[in-house]
C-alpha cells in the first residue's frame, strides 16, 4: 500500500470547501470531507481565530486535521472581496453563524451565487434559517431537549440520562457533510448550486423520531417493546459496570442455563420467551441487578468470555479504550503527526475502512493563518 493511499484514489480530492464555521458542528462536518480528500480551507478571523483553539486544543486538532487556514478580516471590504474570489473557485461554503449574519456582511447566498452560480452554501444553525426559534442562541443540550431525545426511555424506570457526547451537534454535522457532498455533485451536473439549511435541532429529531413518534400510541412510554429489563447497564460487586443485552431468546437461555447453579434465581424458566420478559421487564431488571451485583468485573469477565453472549464491560476512561485488543487490532486510534505549531496527538481515524485505502490522520490541524500566503498565491495575488 502506498505511503499516502489517499493520493491514489479520487474520494473528494477535487472538491474545495471554504469552512467559515467555528467549534464542533461545522468543524466535524468539514473534517469528514477533509479526511476523504477535499481541500478544506478554514477561514479565520485575525487575533485568535476559531474560538475552539482556546477552548480545547485537543478537540480543535481532531476537528481541523487535513485542512488549511487562511486569515481574513471580513469586517474589511477588501477581505470580503478576496473571500468572493475564493468562492469563485470553490465548490461549497460551510458556515455556522446565526441566521442573517452572513447577509449582514454582504456574503449571503445571493452574493455567493453571483460570484459562483455552482456554489453550495451549507448553513448550520441551531434551529434553521426560518421559524420562531431561528434567532435563538443554543447549544447541544438545548437542541436535544426540544428534539424528543428525552421522550425515548431506555430503562424500566423511565429515566432518560444525558450523555456526554454532543449528539445533536454531531448528528447535524453528519447531515451537513453528506448533503453538501450530494449538492456539490448535483451542482456539477446542473451548473446550479443551492442553499442547504441544516438545523441541529431537526437533525436530532430525525434520529429520535423513529423511536419517539410510535410512543404517541402508548399511555406509558415504558410500555414500548424496545424497553426491556434485560437490555441495560448493571453495577457489579466492585462498583464497575457491565452492559448486557440478551434481547433474543437464545441469548437469555444461554445465560440463564450457564449460571443457574451459581445463582438459584436463574433456575426459573418463566422469562425464557421474549414476550414474557418484556411483560415482566421490571422484574427481569430487578433479577439481573441482584445477580450481577454478587460478583466483580474480573469474575464476570472470566465467566462470560467463554459464552456467545452480547455483553461488554463499560469503559469509563480513555485508557480502557486504548487498551482494548479489538481497537488495537483495527488500528482505530492513531497518531496525528506533529506540525510546526503543534505536538503529535492521538486521534480516532475515519471510522470506515476503504478497500482502496485511506489515511485520514495524514495532516495536523493548521496553525492560525498558516496557509494564507499559499492560498492567496493560488488566486494570483
């Protein structure tokens, strides 16, 4: 395999994207495209540039690898003219300002289209470009709160916990990357670009919808057949946790029969059928809670590893993820090379293995304005 296999297959290599976004959603959308070979030029303001550089350098490095950085002071008319020249030789612009800000700078979709009829403008915002919430500020937790995320229970007590991962931001970013690539392909076929209105709130709702909307027909959301007592996280004797999911009957039977001698409560065959376990979901959860609490993680790991069961220890530190044999075998985590302005950093590679090869950890995040002269030289000035 060549040293940089990304150079030997097209991917998105002939697509240029101007990244005018900041922080997580726009950064993740454009790094997905950059990983796949797109020339992503990060447009940053003078001074500190993207606020993410100061907030979390590690996250910034992960969200901006394989990109170039250009500093333009868009308060200046000459800089705006330069940006429009860049638009003229680009396929897409990704921005994450509040609705109306781009227009206020004289850089709205109509102005961009005048510079390049084929350009795709992808606007990522909390609630979309229109509607009563359009001008609201917000962050991931706000979007999740209004998306139906907390309407989908996963435990028999009906509680829905917030996860640490920014679900709405990442869902919206993935829709932004996907639709931008599709819209660029359409623009090349038709000669006409378009404005994409990506709402983080709506992206989260799209993920929640298939599970949330069917609950309209149930008086108690916990009555959903997807809420079961044998599909949960359980605390062990040493305080560690285990994820256990015997949704199918064959797995329940394997588990029950393997441990019935050790735990007499498992000799009862009353829950051997899925329908019976679902009907008695609270009792099943209580049973498993008691069983798992009687032994520590080492005991359960040794006992369960020999069985064909859907279980896993809950990793609660990055070290555990890095030490995992499967993660290591798949080379899921690699090292982003050092740059003139930053040290090497461990990062998760692009999570798809291409038969043609892909090196997604090939280039460090750019220094602030590192490529300004280079990119402007490509414009001829």
